[in-house]
């Protein structure tokens, strides 16, 4: 495997994250200095050219998102723009943002200030998963340190640009990681999603144009500004430039987080980085992208981990979570815990998902009780999840179909023979 570039994790583990001096000594805040001397449109252009795609799951172009936010006109008379960093990290199997927040908090804060300047945001919020106490403390400390050095607050580095950033701890709901629900939560409302469109770039926090980016996405911005879009585009694949942090858990010898160039194969990640399958067992499957992800079989080991190559094969990269299952693990067991998870996390606002997640769980339980699935049971499960995906109000109700469909497509035989332990 070729040596991977280090972008998001270039400092984590090498510097003291509690000391801004260490970050500055590692070229920290140089990109911000450079950015503040550039016209905002040039930053948006550079980010668009770099091809950076969101690392929160959906993989949308970061530059385009900034373009839409900076060009959006306000619907209300009084107009201001917001920037929000999504640090909710609720997807099962995902723990990458935490490493950045706790290992190198200034990196993503620097990226956030540059992004805010690019879209003209005056106020920022970082929405951090409530259980991540250490991430909350480290981020708050880093914000204070940055403000004390004139890198945040009024008239940043004498540029005339001002930005205030505040930390908002989340309340523990998976759905609050969804961008529009997250905005409701910051506004102090119950975590119910809003209907899209309008998108946050048009009408976001308090009705104003809002840029929302994930922690890992923001952590790429300083390197792009310092080294240029052409440098960045040379890393990774054509349609998914850059690196990605993969979090590998389950039946591997060395579970953990690994930054690799986009396009790395699943085999390289599991066998070269995560030490292979535990106890010399054989690989059976991997769940890519967490609960809202897809099961992939052995034939995927040579597939490149990039947005486009997985999409071509009806799989998803999502947040970069890879949950590995050895030969003796049951797909049915895993599917059951995924469906229980969605039933628990459904907010109940719309009927198809409120009753649908429950029905899916019950249908699967019946299959498990029988010990094996009849073909017709599996088809019913699939059909119900497809109807739910088409009729639910928000992406949570559209998620269970992914794991069900991929399990049935790749493991129908096993599901029909399952004698669940
Ligand atoms: C149910 C649900 C949960 C989500 N949870 C997260 C999360 O914890 N963190 C995150 O960054 N994005 C999460 N997302 C994706 C966000 O809605 C959004 O796409 C992302 O914050 C955009 O940032 P990016 O463009 O930098 O990826 C979630 C989406 C859904 C549908
Ligand atoms: S799809 Fe599920 S989570 Fe989304 S609004 Fe409907 S009930 Fe709530």
C-alpha cells in the first residue's frame, strides 16, 4: 500500500492539542492569514476547484455549498449569515471527528473561520455530541486561545472581518445530526426535521443563509488554501479528491481510525491497516457507512473506497465507518440491531417512519423466530422498507432500505438458511 497523505490527522498525536503555540509552530493559522488577504470569492472558487466533498456522509461539493450560501439573498429585512459545524457524530461505528476535536482542535476551527469568511458569516455554532465531554472542553479551550490571539472575535488579525463562534452540546438524538434538525435544536426547539427545500444555504438558522459543514470537511480547508486546489486534486480519485478518515471496528485485529487517500481498497484498509480479521478467521462482510449504510460481501474487497466507485455498485461510503464481520457472524443479527436502532431513533413526526420502523423490526423478528427467512418474508421486508423510503418525511425514514436491500442482495442465501444463534 502506498504511503497515504496526512491532512486531517497531520498533527493529532504529534502536538499538544491544548497548546495553541504547538499548532502555530506546525504552520497553524498560516492559511487563515493567507485567506484574509484573498477576496472571499477567490476562496470559494479555490474550494470548488479542489473538488472537496463533504465528509459528513452525503459527499456534496463543499465549494458549491459555499457559493450557494454566499450568493443567497435573505428573505427577512434584517440579514446575517451563519456558519454551523456539525460535530454530532451519531452514526454507529463513526468516531473520526472526535479524533480531530481532541487531537488537533485548532485545525478544524481554522478551517471554520476561513469558511465563515468565504461566505460572510458573522456568527458560528459548533454542535458537538453531548457525550463527547472531552471534545467540548478541548474545542472551548481552543476557541478561547484563538480569540486571545486575535484569530477570532472582532476585527480578526486587523482584517476588518469579525466572527464569534459558540459551542452547543447536543442532547443525544441521532436525528439531530441531520442538518435541518440540528438547526431546530440550536434554535432551542424539539429535534424534529424541517422539510427540504428550502436548503440551509437559502433559509437556515433563524431563517438566514447558513453554511453547514462536518468537522472533517472543515479540517481540509487550511491545507487547500495553503497548497492550492491543484495540489489537493492530485490526492485521491478524480471525483473524490483528498483523504478520508476511516473508522474500522468489529472483527479486526487492530480496530481504530486510519487516514488514507480516497480510492484505497477495502482490502488495504482491513488487512494492511487494521491488521486483518481477528483470530485468523475469514472475512464475511463489512457494513459500510454505519447503520444508514450498506452490507458488502467479499467481492468488494478490491473496490476503491470513494464516493463514485461505491455508488456505481449501489453501496455507500457515508461517514467512513467500516464495521467488519468475520465468517461466524450473522447478517440477521446485525440487521436486527440496525432495525432496533432506527425504531428507537425515529422521532415519530411522520406515520410511515413511526409505524414503519416498528413493523420492519417485527417482521424481521418473525423471520428470526422461524429460524430462517422464506423468500416471501424477505421480499415483504424489502418492499416495506422501499415504501417507507418513498413516503417518509426525512432521510432517517429513507435509511433502513439501504441495509435491508444490500443484505438481501448479497446474502439472500444465508438469510434463508439462518438458524439465528
Ligand atoms: C439521520 C442523519 C444523521 C446525520 N448525522 C450526522 C452527523 O452526526 N454528523 C455529520 O457531519 N453529518 C450528519 N448527517 C449529515 C448532515 O445532514 C449533513 O449532510 C452534513 O452535516 C453536511 O456537512 P458536509 O457537507 O461537510 O458533509 C446526518 C444525516 C442524517 C440524515
Ligand atoms: S422519517 Fe422518521 S425521523 Fe424523519 S420525520 Fe419521519 S418519523 Fe421523524
